[in-house]
């Protein structure tokens, strides 16, 4: 009789353990799935924001600026607004009939949680204007720091990176690495001068075919 009771107790305990383990695995799976979904949505958002921030024409520039102002926060929003005003981006694009397109050369998420992400984007910005047939191609490597509010990803940090900061972004800072990253402002119109133009990688002139 005692043996039967012991077996029954052990069986009941085993059932409880199985149920607990199943619940824990379910929670872990749900968390992993949510994080993977956040990873995908953050990358999609970052690609869209790169298009809105660096691709424009006289018809879309004002709407793009308005869109980005609602999807930036913190220091990134402040720097973006300052550069839009300083370089008179909207006015220059409309007056000079500038058309800029962005090609994604390969982008990915460096790290993320369900509410934060760091996304690395390799892009080429191709810009032309009504007064010339040349196309100015400017490559850039950008890291977006992002935070999720509700269902929307906001950019709270935007950095233009070189080879050293690319290594730091992917591997983390090494011993003695303390140099500041370079903020990436809105690219000024092709051929314009100013701090943003000076900080951009050398442009390649490609005759229009």
C-alpha cells in the first residue's frame, strides 16, 4: 500500500515538473520569437528611415523631413533638425531640382532586444541636379540606435562610421578605444559645401548614361 502511495506521489510530482518545464519552455519560446520579430521590424524600419532621410526630390523632400521629425528622438532629432535648417535642404532641393536616391548595399541588426536595436546600414546615395548630367555617388556606413515605443521604432542615435568605428560597432570597443563617433547629419545637396559635405566620404562622379 505504501509503495503504491509512493509511486502515485512520484507520478504526481513528475506531472507537475513536466507542466512547469512546458510552461518555462513556452515562455522562453515566446520571448525568443518576440525578439526575432523585433529584430525584423527594426531592420525594416531602419531601411525605410534611410530612404526618407537621404533620398528625396523636389516633390517629396518636405514630406520626408516631416516624416523623419516624427520618427527621431533625443540627440538624433536635434542634430537632424539643425542640419536641415543649416543647409537649407528643402529649399536647395526644390530650387536646384535635385534628385537623390539611396541604394541599400547590405544592412543588418548588430544587436537587439524587444524594445531596442542597433542597425548597421551600407548605402549609396546617388544625386543629380537639373544643371548637370553628372551623377554624384556618395557611399556611407551608418549605425542607427533605435528604441521601440508601442509599435513604432524611433531613431535616437545616428552615426557615420569609418573602418575603426565599424569594428567597434560589430565587436565592441577594444582596450584604449575612446574616440568619439561621428554624427551623421542630413546629407547636403550634391556639390554644396558645409560641415556635412566635408565629413562625407569622397564622391565618385559617374557620367549619366
